[in-house]
């Protein structure tokens, strides 16, 4: 009878960076399995110590922060202007996004009081900017973006987190016939800058935006969701015009680039440095 690593052993080896192939190895006895586990645990921990030693000599930054800096530079070079909006969001703005029509999203919101919450998305605040800037730019094309933390009461496993970093961009007054091509242009440039090799676009249904175009990696992990207007949501904001929008999760992208199936090594938290566990 073949034996496999216990769940506890798998979790420990996975945390130390063992490959999925290693975790599925079979053994002829418990003694053989435990001997291999202890040996591999030791070798992986030794490798991590060397990486940490190097980091303390040369410095280092979290993967999501490096992506933030790189993608912000890219978007600015394309003529988009970065904005910085409050982390606290009014309930009224979420209502304009159809919050009350989506009980699941309502339950995911971290409410401060009945009228305010920690923002679960960036789009409502970008809508405010779209309205103000359009008055100045009229029929001229303009683009804005924001990169910052969002908060949701997530309970869907290793690929979700209560606090995460979103990149949202919007370009307004894009010619109607150019919207799809322009969206795909942005996606291609972002994928290239991030060095994302294996990706594709999928059409999906969103509870907020209706039909969207999603960027997914080679394993089917959703990295970004894109939409375009005119859109039914525009009416609640009093906005009229064409636009394209993209929302990208930076930790999701970092997780994909690292070839990981868990968000925790690249997300905000404790017990790790540059994605490496400190419990050795």
C-alpha cells in the first residue's frame, strides 16, 4: 500500500516552497515518508536562509510593491494621470454601484457606521473624478488611474484576502468603435510590463458591471476585469459618454507570476519577508 505525506507535512513543505510534484510523492512505509519529509524540510529551510541572508545584504521589496511601481510608471508614460482617493467610502457611492441589489457584496463590506465603510472597490471614487474632469475636458480623451488598498470580508480560500491592492484605470471619451481595441491594448501592455507570459481574455458575467472581459492566466486564475461604457451604471452618476475601465488585483498578479496557488506569500501579513517564511 502506498503512503503519502500527511496533510500537516504537505502544508509545511508547501509553505517552504516545495513543488506540487514533490507533494504527491508516494512511499512504501511511514518511516520512509517521514525520513524524506525531514530531509526535504531541512534542505528547503537552508535554501530560504540563504535567500534571506542575501536580502539583508542587498535589500528587497515585496513583489506587489514592485508591480505597483512598475505599472504606475507604465500608465503615466501612456498619458494617464494618477489619483489618490480616500480609503473610507460613503454608502451613497456604493449604492450608485448597485450595492443594494447584491446582498453578497453588502455582506462583504467592512462597515464603519451605517453611512461609511472601508472601500471594497475603487470605481466609485473614479466615477467622481470622471464627472469633474469631463467638465474641463469636454469631448477630449483623458485617462486616470489609482492603485491602493481595498477591503472585503472574503471567505473563499487561498486565492482571496480581506485586504488587497487594486489597480483601476479609466479612459474617457474613447471613440465608440475603438473601445475594445483600446482595452486590449492596455491589457497587452500591462501583461508585457509585468512579464506575464501565458494569458487570455474571457467574457464573463459580473454582478456589478454585467458582461465583462476578464484577463486570466494560463491556469484560469482571474487577474483583471474590464468593462466599457456607455453603461447602465452611468445613469446613477449622471455621467454621459464613452469610457473603458480595467481593474487588476496586484497580489493576484504577483501570485500568478510566482507560480503559486496561494495569495498569502505575496499578500499583506506577518511571518514572511519577501514572500519567504520566517518560521524555519
